[in-house]
C-alpha cells in the first residue's frame, strides 16, 4: 500500500481534507452526546423529525445557491433511497440504545462497522478480505466479547442496538461503493435527511395510532411538550447535521477515501472524551481494553481496504 507520507506529498489538499473530517467527526460525536444527554425530555421521533427537517432546509438552501438550475436530490436512483433507508435504520438503532448504555461503549460497538464492511464487501461485492482483514474482524469480535464480559446475562440487551447500527452503516457503505459512487455527496446527504425526516414522522404517527402517550420514555413517547431550550437544542442539532454534511463532503473531495476513513475512526476517541467530560463516565480497565481492541480492528480493517474500501462521502 502507498505510504501515508507519499500520499501527503502527492495530494495538495490532504491537510485540509483531514482537518475537515476531524472536525466533522468531532461535531458528530458531540451531536450524538447531546442527544443522549437530552433523551429524558425528548422522544426519538422528535429528534429525527425536527433535526432532519432543519438539516433539509439548510442543505436545500446550499444546493439552491450552488445549483440553481438542478437541485440534484430529486433524480436519484432506488439504490440511493435504499442506502438512505439503511442509514436511517442505523440512526434509529444507535439512538434507541443510547439511553441504556454508556456513550463510549455504545460508540465502540457502533464502530464495529469497518469489520462488518469487510464481511459484506466480500459477500456482496466479491472483495477479498485478506490476512489483515481477517485479523481486523477477530480483533473486533474480541473487543465485543471483552465488553460483554462476564456473560450476556449481566449485560443490557440494548447493546445489540449499536452493533446492529454498525451493520446497517456498513451495508449502506457497501451500497455506496457498489451502486452510488457517481452520485454527488451533497445530493446523498439531502436524500438521507429527507428519509430521516419522513421516517421520524412515520414513527410519531405509528406511536400515536398505537395509543402511546408522552411519558413512555425516549424510544416510545409520541411528542413530549417542547420547552424553548428543547427547540433551541433540536434546531442546533439540525444546523450541526448540515455542517457535518458539508465537512464530510469536502473531506472526500480533497483527500483519498482510505486516508479520510482512517481519521473517520477518530469518532471513538472523541466519544470517549465526551463520555468523561459530559457524563462523568469513566470506563473501567476491561471496558477500555474492549474499546482499544475494537478501535484497532476498525483501523486495521480501514487500512486493509485502502485500495477498494467503501466511500463514506455521504455527510451523515
């Protein structure tokens, strides 16, 4: 594989691309931490609907200014819609698990996605896993088993949700690589947020029709009363999501995807930082070992697929 130093010398915009993806995952981890922090006063349907609705408005304004004659997000293929559905399911699974799990553990389980990508790329695209890919998968499994110690009977079953989120993200990445590589990143980001917005409305409508109230917790409440601070938070999260979309799109335009993918894994480090700073949650030695194993597996899986890895140019 071409060395990182030689790539740096060959690609003029590498530094700005790395800075953009680092800022993007920093803001994304902060956004997710704020969702966990505020889950007692909000519902999942509210977060999906209001946040993504505001993001759609922001992205629409950007697309309108940059592409006045072609908004770009209307004429997309069914593969783009399927990719957005997978990412919407990813967000639902990840956010649904956050109230019951520490932020650092949830993030570690979610970032098993590079290992899922290796398996799915091999199964669906015929990509060879190779020795490093196999080791990466084993490291990820070892990390998950370390976190699950000493047995499933003492672990919240909600831990399955961020693991499932990692699977859906990996499936979306494989679809991106195999079927959506020619679609502009901002157009995919717009389509994703439209699906999230519609999915949030669907969740709210479904819970309302089933007779759920507003005191059933973050996952099952219909629409708890929003205070001014709640509205401000959701609006801020929507703007953050639009900014993250722009940063990620810019990063993938300025630097090779494998390099950006490496720095994408910085989410784990930032999640651990927010977990300590915001929640006062200090993982034990065994939990840290599990996080390190999963992070190492994610990095190894990313480098192993450097020549043909999934492109996360989606702005999600």
